[in-house]
């Protein structure tokens, strides 16, 4: 499988998504808006934005996040993100647990009786007369 250039340069999926959202159009946004738009938790967004601010790529002013115009590689990063395709979010295997409904003995008995009454009655057999004059049930 071919590796994505962005995955090789940036090891964090969240970091890639944040940069891809902010850099190309020079958006100015809040943590919550980023979280809502990208479908990533606010805490993960904050952690990565703080790392990017420390690296000098992004800047925070008055609670808003935007690209740092003083970053020496800002235009190169914008160029990279405009040329590369974003990686797909890694798929996690989700196991769904089946819930077993436990019934009390009384509930089991009520369910059995209800089932018995909900089933159609068995067809009745006709009585026939035998050779000696007695009626037989079939």
C-alpha cells in the first residue's frame, strides 16, 4: 500500500486535519468550531494546536486559531497541503456486544404462556366409529 506524504511528514492524523483546515484558505477559527467541522474531540484539537503554536506554524489570538504569518515555511506548507490528498481516518475495529436479556423465572413463565396462547390451536381430529361401534379419536 502506498504511503501518503502527509502521513510521513506529520505523524498525527489530528495535526494533518487541523493544518489542512486552516492553512489552504488562511481560515481563522475556534477550537470548538474545528472540533465540530473535523469530527475530532476538542481536547485532541487543543493538544495539536498547542503543539503547532509551539512550533510557530499557528498562532492563537483572543481564543482564535489561525496561520502564523511570521512562519518562515508557511507558503511551503500551504503548497504541500494544496497538492496532497488527505489520508483516510484509520478504521478501528468496533466490536458490538450483544446484550443478553435475563428474565426472572416469573417472566419466563409469562412468556411461555403468552407464546402458547399466541400460537394457532392445533387442528382437531374427527371421531370415527370403529367396527365394534365405539368411537375412536384420530
